[in-house]
C-alpha cells in the first residue's frame, strides 16, 4: 500500500508539473498574455485574465492529478491527500519566491484550491466506480 501511494504521489506530481509548465509555455506565446519584463528583472503588466486562467488551470490540473493518484493507488483519500499536501508545500515555496511579482489575491487563491481540488480528483475515482 505504501509503495502504491508513493508511486501515485510521484506520478501525480509529475503530471501536475508537466501540465502546469506546458500550459505556461502555451499561454506565453499569446501576445495579450505576455507580461513585460523590465531591465531590472521585475515583471509588470500582468493581465488579470491571464492570472484567472492560470488559477482555473491549476484547479483543473489538481483534479486530474488527484484522479491519477487515486487510480494508481486504488484508494480515493490517502494518495490524493498526500499529493495535495506535497503540491501545497511546493506551491507555498514558489508563491513566496514570487510574492512581489504577483498580487496577493492570486497567491492566496492558488494555494487555497490546491488541496481541495486534488482531493476532489481522488473522489472522482469513487464516482466512476459507482457508475460502472
């Protein structure tokens, strides 16, 4: 059981990260979403709609990662919970690193939804089992 949860955690974390980085790469090629980077390295002109899209994507990716973790571990609570906590810890680290670059509401919303969305993804597996 511990081995499955560990594998589920690693795979779920990798999936979330790949989706996040991939979406970031895709969004930055859209001219209206390109923030301006100043000579001193500060970022300005970050469109609010870009931040909202990133928050929505974060929730979607967390749900997907939670579902994958639950599917691999064959368990709907423990693996998504461990994954959600891991995503939250890493998320806090990255949000603190970018604290001055983005508005407070973005940081707070991003962090608040990580764990519940991942747990919801895990619960989706049990909904799927009931329907079959």
